[in-house]
């Protein structure tokens, strides 16, 4: 029997509580409860197993991100090295058998030396709700129009 079916059976037995003897009712509820407990524990084991798999993915993703960063840094370092050496000998272009290597000018960009002198170029940022401050006020009992203190429920498996 599936967990939701057991839950429905449990509710049906409770609904018939006034029509059944107390001992029969207790035995039936105990049997259903035991089945629910076993199903719930098995489901919790599956959840824990999947959580462990997710944690493994997180570790592997971090390892791969670190590896990507290392390789990217190596590429950048090798490019700087090659550019420096080509500039030392005054060469801007090399045509090889398979590749062409060229040093070229990048598009112009702005280099900021003192941001305080550039007030005319500042951009307005949209206002953002400070949910932490809102929560502090709500917990302190302050009534805030448009918000309420809410406490949800979630499943914990230990």
C-alpha cells in the first residue's frame, strides 16, 4: 500500500471512530500507523541518499570550477608571455602553418582614476527591499503595512 493510501485509510478509520469498538479501533490504527512509520522511514532513507548524491555533485562541481579556473589562468599567463616576447622582438604578426598569431589594438575603454570626480556619470540604481531589516521589525512587533510575519513548516530528517 502506498503512503498516501495509508494516510487515507488512517483518516477513514478515524472518521468511523464512533461506530467501532475502542479495542478494534486501536488495533486498526496501530497497524496502519506502523505501516506509515515504515513507509515514511524508507522514504526518508531515499531522501537522504538523494541528498548525499546532490552533495557529491556540489563537490564535483567545485572541483571542476577550480580546474577550469586553473586552466583559464594558465591560458591567460601563456598569452601574456607570448605577447611580451613578441613585443620584445618587435613582431606584431606571425603566420604559421596552422595558426596566425597577431598583436592588435583593443577597442578604446575608459580607465577610472577617481570616481568621486565623475558624479555626472553615476547611474541611478533601483530601490531594493531590505528583507532582513523588515524581518527584524516584524519580529519586534512593529506593524508594517504590506507585510506580515510568517512562519512556514518544513520536513526535517535526522
